[in-house]
C-alpha cells in the first residue's frame, strides 16, 4: 500500500507557527509521506469570506514552507468557483491517488464537533480518514468523553494507528497536539494597530504582510 498522505485544510489567513507545528506533529503521529496545505477559497460556513485574497494566502503558505520537502501547498480550492466544500476536494484527491492510498484529513476539535453540518458529510469518511487534533488545554472537548464525537461516527473511531494505515479511509482518530497560543485572529489584530507580528509567523510571511499592507499593516 502507498504511504499515507496528509491533507490540512483551513483559511490560513495568515499562516503561523501554530499551523506549521501542527502539520509537523500530524506527519509524525500518522507516519505521513507529506502534508498538503489546502487554503480554502470561499469557506461557506464562516460569517465572512477571508481577510486576505486567495492568491496572497497561497503565497504566504509557500513562503512559510519553503525548504521543507515534507510540506506542499495546493491552491485548488482558491481556484475553484463557488463555495469550498471539503467533500469535493477529498473526492478529487481520491480519484487522483487511487482507491488504495490512505488519505488523512486533519481537523481541529471545534470543526469536527460540527461535522454533521458539513456539506454531504456522510460521504467524507468514505474518502479519507479524519485525524482530530486535540489541544492539551482543550478541557471542553476532554470533559465530554465519547460524547465529543458525533454518535453517528462512534463505529469509525479507532485508537490503533496500524488499523488506520491499513485502510485507505473510514477511521477517526484523535491525537494530542502541542498548544501554542498563536492565532490568525491575533496576528490580524496586531497588524491592524501596527504592532509587531514577528515570531508569530515566519519572517518571509511577516515581510509579505507588510509589503502588501495586509490586515491594515503599515508598508
């Protein structure tokens, strides 16, 4: 069986060290050959679209992962017209990589708790595994126990990485991630008031944000 491929979706508006650290931990935890960042085009479940244009978010990702061969950026959702649906992207990946290769989609606890509201959510687990990243300080998720996972997906949950990697799709598995108190929201807020955003995101991304005056930052 081909090595597993990791898929990491999000707005990345902007990308920061928390995203990069999570991708690194995901790759190690699930023995992934590569992690592909999938910046969303028009995230349909958000109150607004995005703050930075798709091309800018793609470029920031490319700058952030430069020199890391285990990471890649795929701009298909940015190029796609209309809302971004995860099921469409996973369907494309399944067709491109064949029926046997394990695909592992990274998802945070907040998003996964609402998975039953996703477009055609019943088809998602037929296309990929779901790796749910749980922060050590996420007491709300941990306090729910099995109830944190939608009941319809209980039969899909596994604690065996061997079982997960033996199949191309179909399992849900949680993994603990290092909590980093960095967020895209905080970076945008700092940039808006002309405060420093260094050491929150890679320097090339900081320079790109200032160069293009994103999020209200000064040139």
